[in-house]
C-alpha cells in the first residue's frame, strides 16, 4: 500500500463515518450533502489533527524523543490533540501558544481547548502574535536538551510532509467509502488553514487518480497565499510518498472570502452555519475552522456555484472551542 513504509502509531478511531445530511440538504434546496466525520477520531474529543499525529508521533518515537515541542493559537485544536497524544504515549509536551486574537475574553483564554491542554498537563508558554515560531521552538528544544531530554518538534497543525500523510490516508479511506456506498461525489469541501489537511487530501486523491474536485475554504490568509502554501506542501508530500508531480497547481483551489475580520474572529455567516447544523442535524462545529468553512459551503450552495453533484464536507472537529466563544455566539431561540 501507498503508506505502508511510514511509521505510524494508532491514535484515531478509523475509518470515521460518512453520513448523509438530509435535513441540511432539504434546508438549502440544492445538492445532497454528506459529512465525513473526522470529529469522531476519538482522541481528546476528536478532530483532524489526530490523523496527522499518528505519523508525527511515530516519527518522534523513532527518533527516541521524550518531549514534544509544538505550537498553536490559544484555542488550537492541534495543541489539544498533541497534548493528549503525548500523554497516551508517555511523552512530555512543551507548547508555544500564540495570541492571535486581540482583546480576548476570559472564556477565550481559560476555557475550551486551553482548559483541556492544562488537564492533559502540557507546559504552556505564551507568545505574542507574529513571533518567529521556528526560532522559538528551536530555543525551547535547546532548553529540553540542556535539561537532559530529547525533543521532537512538530509544526503548527502537524502540517509538514509527515503529518500530511494522515490526510493522504484519509483521501484513500474516503474513496473506498464512496465506492462502498455507490456515491458519485461532485465536490469535497474542507476548511484550510495550516495546509496539511488540504495538502494531504489532494495528494491522496491524485495519487489514486481521482478527478473529484477538492475545495478548501480558508480561515486566515488571502487566496494566493493559501493556495501557494497548500501547493508547496502537496508537492513535498507527493515526492515523499514516491508520487512526484501527481499534483498540478490548478488542482489546489482555496476560497478565502469567508475569513471575515481575521483568524478566530466570529462572523455572522459562521454563527448562522453553526446553529443551522446544530438545529437541523444535531452536529456541533467549531467557530474558527469548520464553522467558517461551513458558512462558505452554504453560501456557495445557495448561489449554485457547487453544481448539482453530491457534496462531501470534511468535518475537522474542534467543537471544544465553542466554549471559548460562549460570549460571542448569538444563540437566538428557535
């Protein structure tokens, strides 16, 4: 198999379900919508980073590491899952938290994912937005070495060629489910941020010679920057798995029109999308990643821009972050 040569530790509950969303589909009056439930990966309330960490943590163990050094925003889903994986594997976890949101509330700084990070015993270090985190993580790794430890650095979102293997694997898994269910898919839609999820997916799809279009809906940077970041990582990952050149630049598509005022800043459309999915399908989506991606998909469906074919939305998890936004969500009565 394509990924058999790479070390991997079992952390996720796989395969995750692929479910039809009949009430949402009827509400929008467009194509039939399905959800790939990567919120159900199991580790520390689940999420997409667990797939990546199966490969990243395995690489750390192969190198004899006893301490993980990683980075994320204050409400990072990646940090939560990395801290939990470290506990499961008997490793220490040093976390660099970036303050990206201005004037955060007490909910944001003390609840949601950051509360779970503390429960898992991660050592949290706080840094201002815009810090050079490659340099900062290298400094922390030096500290660990000076204290007699063996560090392993995992980048934000576990989004490098090792972590992206988790979403090469997810693409293969989804294609198998589509075939098993007899599902003809017109689009796959996902949130795109640190690039590992979209980058891994497009490599997996193209390595398996699938022509299903993949749309990433951005959560932080402009389109050109996001697409280039994803394409660069996809090319590196494709070469890593022995499939160089399988991804063309035009295969990488990101729509970054739904970011709003910035990363982690709620939008009206995100609020509508989160409530719509909760109240039509009983599903919880996070306000930072999948909530904004959902808002984008809903708008594009309403405009008819995704065609009539079946849509699969990849749910990347992160509902724990809802608690951090308790003072900002507009919970109008049904």
